[in-house]
C-alpha cells in the first residue's frame, strides 16, 4: 500500500480515507483480516498510535470490526461498503463541481462538458 501524506490534513484522517478506498476498491474484501497495527505501521512508516486512531474511526463507522485475539476484519455487511462508496463518490463530485465553479462554469456548462467526455 503506497502512501504520500499532505500537510493540509491530519495523517490519521488521510489513513482513514486511504483504508476506506482500499476497502471500496476491493483490495481488502468483505470479511478479510487487516494487517496488524504493527504491520500497518511498518508498511506505511507511521506511528502505531496513529494507525490505531485511524482503525478506531473505521470501527466507529462499522467498516471494520475486531475479533478478540484474532485481529481486525473488514465488515461483511456489503450495504455499509456500498454506502461508503457512495459517500466517497459524492465527496469527489462536490470537489469537482466546486473546482469547476471556481473556473466560472455554471451547472449547464459542467453537464455539457461531462456529456462531451463520453
């Protein structure tokens, strides 16, 4: 898992976003065991406490769960994964539309450009 950090967002939030993307894209499938905190820390070169904080947030969102003594696993609830995918898509769309509006484009112009892209 490759990772580059931005200075404009806390590292743990960037890790949450990256892990969400890995799950939505199927790199970590429904029911898969995640690497341990120590393994993730070594892979990404981040403090284990930061990893733990990211995983706790994903667990709060029910995207992952913990089995005592076995580790952390991706949810088996495909509805949750689908919901996260929709959330990520909406965020990308909102960013895109905002960027286009900054260029002075109106909704009609944006739609026209998208249709032309086909």
